[in-house]
C-alpha cells in the first residue's frame, strides 16, 4: 500500500511539474506577444495602398512619422518627409513619376513600375518598418530620414492631406 501511495505521489508530482512547465511556456509566449504588440503599436496605425491612379498613405497615429516610398529594385526613393498625425495623403502616380524625372533624369520609370512600390517609415521609437501596398507589416533595418527632420513637405499632396479614417487619439 505504501509503495502504491508513493508511486501515485510520484506520478502526480511529475504531472504537476509538466503542467507548471507548460504554464511557464504559455506565460513566456504571452509576454513575447505583448512585447511585439507594444512594438507594433504605432506601426499598425500606418497604411499604404494603391487605388486607381493614386497612392494613398495613411498615418492613423497621433504622432508625426518620417516616411518614404521606395522601389528597391530600381533603387528609387521618394522622401515624404513627415506625414502629419491623423492624416492621409493621396499622391497621384503622375506626380511621383514627374518628380522622379526632375530629380533623376536618367531614371526611366513607367506607371507599371509603381506596382512594386513599398512604404518605409520610422515610428516615434525610431524603429523602421516596411509595408507593401495592402500587405503585411515587416521590420527593417533603420534608415536615416531626410536632412529635413522637422519638415512636413509642402508638396501638393501634403497640403491637401485629409483626415485619416481612424486615429489613435493618444
């Protein structure tokens, strides 16, 4: 009888250890998810998509963010400077192409090239992010914003910025 009780105690002890180990793993996974959610808090409020002949960039955060549009394959970048808080801009494809023709006459782009555009931006915590048109969010190596760190561009698209559909309001 004593042997049976000892074996039962041993089995229950092992099960308790295994259960505690799984609880520790679950707690660690939850802590990692919480940390990731905190890191993505500002980045998740930024969106970018193409609609017809325009590129729409949304800053749903209550903080300004340094942003740029890029075509990595062509090594082309359009610096959007700082996008105002809680605003969205619509940049006509023609304006992007025309501005590149002026800035870099040797670069030849057509509207079809803009299908590969991506948005790169820096959140207030200086973490850099990439978002492809309508695609998922991804981390990237940090980059240096333009030499105009406090400038909200006076380009036509920034002047005519609209309210973002949602804003974190913090």
